[in-house]
C-alpha cells in the first residue's frame, strides 16, 4: 500500500473523518504513517522522497531531512513505548465493551427494560470513541507546527495539519495523516477568509522606502 495519496483521490476512504479544508487554502497532498513498513527493504513509517506535487513548493532535500527527523522520532524509545501502551489500551477497551454488552443483555431481559441495554450501549460507545493519545502523536503535531512556522518565516505558504484515526487489530492503534495545505495568494470571490502572502525583505534600492 502506498504511503502517499492525494487528498482528492482516495478510493480506500482512509482520510480522517470530517476533515474540512479552509476556504483560504488548497490541499496539496497527504502522507500517512505506515505501521507495516519493512525495515529490511529500506521502508519506514513515513516516505522520505519528496512527492512531485511539492517539489516546486519546497526543497526536496529539506523535505527528506524533515521526514527523516520525523521517522527518527517515531523510532525513539518513548514513541515505541506509547505505541505498545496504545495497543494494549485498545485491546482492553474492546474486551471491556464486549463484556458489558454480554452482561447487559440478560440483565435487560430479566428487568424487562430496554433502557438498561441502551445505557450499556451508550457506555460502550463512549469507551470506543474515547481519544487516547500517544507520545508519537504529540511529537508529530509539534513537528508539524515547527514546519509551518519555519515555512512562514522562509516565505513558503505551506501549512501542515496532523489528523489521527484508529487502525490495526481491534482498532487499537492511532494512525497519522499529515496533510499539506497551501495558503491561497488571492482571495476567490465569495471567500470571506483573509489570505496571507510571503513578506519579502527589502533590497538596498528599497532602503529608503517607508
């Protein structure tokens, strides 16, 4: 499975749910983590080769350096420990949910109350949707924020947005998508959101300009 996909061409439907792109931005691409990577084949959690769609937006060398840094962070002891903890938490939640439903069904029958079973289902739903984080997720968000700030300082209109969703056996892991957005230089008619453009440093000839 490819680790790179364009945002508007996703037949597998694995994009983060309810992800809305601001009117002030264009979506360029999304690169996602790959928990099934084969290190013996030189694969890693994230791609390191700059996609063609980004090569006129950012230096391919800089892109590769950034992704290598992100991969190293994911391989750190803290990140690996959080992945293991997240897997176990997901498995425990699924087991507890199953036991709750199994216990609630006969109890609801004895009490002749559908409300008992409904309450149990609501409890299970809350367990399943609870947002359990991990060190590797927080690290990814911090790195993405750093990239956005660095690009803004260097005059690049790129924004990096991190989204997560459940994957793996029993949905016990949180996968990561990093979507690259580009701020629009011009505001299309009807778009009420303010746009930003790069700020260029003045040259010697402009030194007297106000």
